C-alpha cells in the first residue's frame, strides 16, 4: 500500500487516489485464486466438520444460532399494530410467512413484536451466515424439532434467499415447514430477498405469504415521536417534514427523532426545510461503509442509480450500467441488489434504499456526479416505453445538469400534448412551475428560444395544477418576450404568450393587467402583420370568431376573456375602475364588446351574482353596489347596453335575494329612465317582476310586445327566448288563461329546441300537455305527452343526467295525477305537479335516491292514461307492439288490460279470446315472478297470489265475461258473438277452458226469463251458471225491479272480485244507470217512490264505474221490497265510498 502511494506521489501526471483505487489494490493483494475442484473439495470437508460440530455440541447451537427468546426490543419503537396484526392473521393460514424488506426497514423488530405474545418459540439469527452455514443450522434445527414435539413456532431472522443460497438448503427448509405445519405451527422468516417461487409452490402458500415491509405511515411517525416525548401538536408538524426528509425509512426516522428528542423537540424553523440533518448524513455515511462487502460493479451501479432521484425500471438500471465505463453484466448486478439495496415499488418499478440517497454526490463530488447525471438522463431517453415517470426524471436531470438537449427534448414533448395540459400530466412535473419565477432570473438565458419554451410550459403546468405561480410566470414572459431578450423571433413568441395568457381564464389576473395584455396583444398582432407573419394571427382570429356570435373587431373580441373571469363584485368594480383610467382606445373597444356581444356581455354582469349565490355568506348589497357602478359607467361613457344589463341584475338581486320588490321597481323606474331603448332582456325581467307581484295581466302585455320577434338566433345556444316564453306561460296559467299558457309553452319548446336545449324543450312540451288536459282537450294532451316520451327515448336514462331523470319522474307524476283525477281518487301520492314544473331545470341531488323509471313503464303509464281519458288509442297503436315484448312482466300484463279496454270500446270483439289468453299468460308470468321474490309491481293491489297456472287461466274467462257485458250494453246479438268466440278459440292453448265457458253461456242465454231467474237464485247451480243467468236477467229492460236488483247485485259482487273489475264495471254501470233511470219514471213499480230522487242522483254521478255502480245499487235498495244482507251491504258501501278500492 505504502509503495503504491509513494509511486503515485512521485509521478509526473495527476497525483490523485480515489476510494475505488484503494478497493482495487486491496482486492488484488488479498484475493487468491484456487482451482474450482480444489475449492469444492475443501467446502465438502468443511461442511462435514461443521455438521459434526453442530450436531455434537448443544452449547454451540444455543449461543450461535438457536435461541428461545427474541432479541431485546429497543427502548422506544413503533408498535406498528396494524402490520403486526396482519402478519399474525397470515400465520394462521400459512406454514411459512416471509417479511421482506431492504436494509434498515426494521424487519427484526417486527418479527420480535409478532412473537412477543407467544408462550414459546425458537429464534434463529442467520445474519451473515453462508449458504452452507444456513443449511447446517436448519439441519440441526430440524433434528431439535423432531426431538422436542413442543416446538411449533420458529423464526428465521435475516435468512438469505438468494438463488445460489437457496439451492443448498431448499429441501431442508421445506421439510422444516411441513413438520411445523403438521403440528399446526408456523415458520416466520425475515429476509432482504423475496421467497423463491419454487418454495411457494412446494408449500402451497398464499400469494400474499410474502409481506414487503414498507416505510412508516405518517401516523406511525407521530406515534413514535409522542412515545419519545414530543407534544402531539408539534409531532404532527415534525412528522410531515421527517417523512419527506427520510422517505419514511424506519432507520432514518429513528435517527432523526432521537436527535430531536435530545434537543427537546424544538419548534420548526425555515432552515429545517432546506437543510439535510447531520444525523441523516451520518446514517447514510455509515451505510455506505457496508457496501465494501459488495463487488465493485454492484457498488458502482448503486452509486449511478442514486443519481436517478426517483423510481426506475430494470431496463433503466441496465442502461445506466451500460454508461461508459460500462459494467460487465449490469443486469445480473442489479438482480443481486434487489432486496438488500433496491426496493420493489410495483411489478415494474424499483427505487434505491433511502439509506443511499445522493450517495454518488457524497463519494464522487459535484463535477463527476453532474457529468454522470446527464449521462443517466441520456440513457433513460434511449429506453423505450417512456412514461410520465421517466419524463419527469429526465426533465429533472436536465435541469440539474443544465443539459440543453435533455431539457429541449422533454419540453418540446410536453408542449406537443393537447393544451391545456391534462391535470395528471401537469402534476407529474408540477415542480417545473416553481423554477426561477423572478422576472430578473431567466431559466436558460444562453438559449432564448429554450427559455421561452420553458416559460410557456411553466405557465401551462401552473394553470393545470392551479398554482399561484401562474401570475408570476406571466410577468416573466412579459419581460422576456422582447426584442432585447429574444431578437427577431420575439414577435411570434410574444403574440403566442399574450393570446395564451388571455385565453387561460383559469388564471386569476388583476383587471388592469388584463387590459394591459389586450393592448399588448393588439400591438403584437400589428407587428406580426407588418412583418408578413399573418398565419398565426388568422388562426387566432378564427378561434375568436368561433367563441362568440357577435360582430366586432379583434381587440373588442379579446374582452371575451375578461368577461369569463368576472366572477365577483370586487373584480367587476376593479375592471370598471381600470377602464376609467385606461386609454380611450381601450374604452372604445370595451364599448364595442358590450354593444355587439349580447351573451358574453350579459355573462360579464350575470356571473357576478350567480357566483355570489354559491358562497356560504353571499354579500348581496356588495353586488348591488357593483352593478350600480356598472350602470354609472354605462351612463358616463355612453355604453347603454352595460347600463341595461346592470339594471336587470339589480332587479334580480333586490327582488329574489334581498326580498325587496319595491326597491326593484324603484330601480327600474330611476335607472330605466336613462335608457332610450330598453332591451327585450330587461323588459322580460320587468314582466317577471310584475307577475311575481301578482300583476299577471300587466306582465302578459309586456310579453306580448317582446316575444313575437324574440327568437333564438340560428346557430346560437342562448335559450333566453325559450325561458321568457316559459315565464309567460306560467303567468298565463296563474291568470286562468290556459289557452295562452299552452301556446307559450309550445312556442318555448320550439325555441329551446333551436338552442339545442333538448331537456328544456321536452319539459315545456310536457307542461303544455298538462295544461291541455286541464283545458279539457284530452286528445291534444295525449298527443303532446306522446311527443315527450319519444324525446325521452332519445335521451340517456341514468341518474347522471339529472335533468332528464327529473323530467321522467315529473312526466310520470302528471300521468298518474290525470288517471287518478279521472277515477276521482286523487291522493297525496297522485298530487298535481305545479304548472311549469316539468321545464324547471333545477334538480335536487336527493332525486338520485329515487329508482330509475323504465321507459316501458312510462309508456305504459301513458297508455293507461289514454284509456282513462277515453280518447282515440293513437299512443296505444304506436307502441303496443314494442311493449308486448317488454322484459318487465307488469308491463305486458297491464298492456293486455289496456288492450282489452280498447277492444271492448271498438265493439269489434272478435279477437277477444286471443287477447284473454294473452292477459292470462302475462298475469301468470307476473305472479310467478312475485312469488319467486322478483319486483313485479308491488303497487298494484290486484296482483294476488295466483301463481298457479290454472288460477291464472281463470282470468281469461273473466275477460270473456266482461266482453259479454259489453255486448249486452251495445245491444249486439249474444248468440252471434259467442259463435265467433268459439271459432276464435280453435288455435288457442286455452281452447278447452274457454269453449267450456262459451258452451255454458250458449245454454244460458236462450232460457226464458223465469228459467233464467230460477238459475240465478238457485243455490244448487255453479257460480258461473248463476252469474251468467244474472247477466241474462239484467239484459232484459222489462225485468221487474226485484229481479233486476238481484241480478245487478250478483253481477257486481262477481266483478268486484275480478282482476278486470274496472273494465267490466264500465259497461255494466251504463246498463244499470239506463235501466234504473227508466224504472224511476214508472213510479208504480217502486216500493218507495221517495227513493227515485237518490236513484237518479246516483245514475247521474260522474264517478269511477265500480264506485258509481255500488252507489246505484245502494240507492235502488231503498226503493224495493228486498234487502241485501248487512255484510254484503257493507261491501257495497265500501265500494261506493272508497274510489281506490273501486
């Protein structure tokens, strides 16, 4: 050694020795090469000697490897209760569990915590043992376990799972694990390497039998600090900084906390965030001393990897190892380092142990580290499949080494992404936004174009991550995009900077700065055009043209970006103040913007109160003050449009938010007097103010003036004319002018459709439909509702689309109310929605708690409403075929019911047997689903427990009986209908059942009246025979009142129990009304003539059919000599008084 030092010192060249020189000289002088055969023979001899010593001397085993207690825990440690509990749970289901982690992660302490509660165990420390020594210890341990059956818990601490080690002891280890498993015990191992898959397969272990020990969670650092005496509040603050300084590495965390404990837990200082604590440096220095045991190539690779500064892939490590001077086999070197010094982060990525952070800087010095960092960046750049992880790392290495190439390549790559940058992209390089944001400090002054590119990237990153640095970067760009800084290229660079900054409405800039940018943009545009560089100007002008429909010059359009930022009264006030102080040219451009951009100008004012309404404590008086300032500015500088908009905003705020309507009227009178031509928008708001004050007719006169010519402009998305018509429609309805209300709703729907507000348009059609029903125009109402449902079918049916979801619910409620009103059974659940509610786009989040309405169910509701209104079945004809294939059993059953009703009303009932069978089949499916626990239709009381096929088939007979009542009511010939039905049953599944009933009817109807009465009153005849006989009796208007009454009671009692009772009751109630009205005209036939009046009242009542029928029968009972049993009378009174049951 001394000789070498003297030689180097006397040399004429560089006289310098490095640590690497020492290691190379030391290895050359201390290593002796021997033949492989000689080496193996020696090792076999040593193994025999070692085995003999271990097996013959218990004392050696007990002191060197096998212990019955864990190593003592340090005085203060992190209990890591959740992790310890997880390990214990795994040990219950696995014969072997491995705690894997890199150097200093606290694996031994965790293992000690796991066995601390165990009554007995064997602890084996294998740190530093060779493969053959490990094999010898495991053999002796196996023999000890065979001898002592009580041993069921074993810890193998710091066992080496490197492949070259495992091949020597794999069979012994698996046998040991099998033995312990048979005793319901376990083996817990700690290692820097993961458990080989061969052992996992042999033992049938869970995929999670290896637990990777990670760094501390922040809560664990807080807990450990508190255990060391740190106050809880201060512990939370220190824990965040310590986690960042140490990467939460347990060894480094302990070192830092112990130092702070000795210092008495001082408060955080600013320097603590900037300096690396001395104890962390010392820990890392001591760790590097351990690397002397590794081969030179592995140490070199670790130092190079410490330059990456983050996570990396294996191919990155190989590429870094290939940097000149290249390592011999970098891939193998890396694989050996994984575990002890390189930690897996995921299946693809790794990171260097925090113990080796910045190791290269410490051992090589700044100059060499910088050169290698740039080389590392180039190596990463050459790798394929680069992600944001590598892009950020390369960018960082470029900045640290001032590498123009690396920085240019990555900056260019990021700027080629769609702008503005997606947030996750910007977050990957968020640190870029914080570099040299002082206008006097350029990032790359030596390369102006690169400096500009970086500033632009900085700006987009800051904008995307919502960093406060964005405004400072704007100042830098303003300073650096000048001829003095960039030369001839400054014109394009400056124009792009200015236009991108203005367009970045997410960035908050003072109004005075925005006005400055507008003025500078106009200058930059002129400079480009004069230089013949007009392409970029035209491109930006086309973008501006697409942003609005107003017709103004370039500079005026730039105020679009000012209006988009105006989100509060302070900003509006500051903008007006800055305009007062600005050049006349800027004020003229603003006037042009306000005059020619209706929507954007309105946005400038309206956004102020809209955003204020979102605050927890809105300051409405401050808003009014700002709007008054705007009105005054408009008056002072001749911007009438601004005064108009400001007045409208004052009226909205004072009326709707300050609840001071008189003040709103006063504002209109005073400020409105300044306006020569009030806008339609202002007059619309005045009309709204009038209708809110109950002065609907005055409001409607105003709307009559402004609405005819106020329409949505072609290509515009401004739906204000539609909303104005909606307000007029509601006012008309409140004034009782339903025809005008419907007209305004329908006109509003057209205007909303033109503005592409499809939900609003459909909602107004629904509102018009509801008004048409209220007008008594049922056909028009159904036609409009059909239009609504067709529109809804073209919209998403999901809770994410809350407005269309709400419209479905409201449309269904309207239809439900109409049906209930037709039945005279309006309840709380079938309430009438307010006029205009369907087109109210405000939707509460609580709506999401409601179930989704199936389109088929909504269409069915319309068909039922159409049937209840007794109008032409146009909607039924439109969708009946589609609904017949519905997957919802309730839909197909109720559809069949509606089909029956329309068939009966058409008087062409030849197809009734086929429809009856479909009704029975659909009911069977529905009832079966309910019986099996399906949804069915739990709201429908008629769906009973008839899930058996024969019971369901009985419904088909009910349908034919209903048809027979209809035949009698329409004075058709019964025999001919029955013959037609018999023929229609030929191809049906229910042919036998239906023809049997038809045969019974064919026997009954030819009977003479006395015979029919006898069958009806007979207690020996079947129920069907008695009911058919009763229908025969009721078919003759000349029947005496007692028998007529008996027949009506018999039939009504029967149909009240039917699933089709409402349908059957409709023709029967008409028959009964006609017959009893005729009977009351013949006073001599009544037992009590004074009952004629109540009978006529019951016959004239507008009620649901079954309810009306019950009322007629109860009234008729008072006029004849026979009486119903009280129990039956109670049933009829229930039917009469309860429309929901009827």
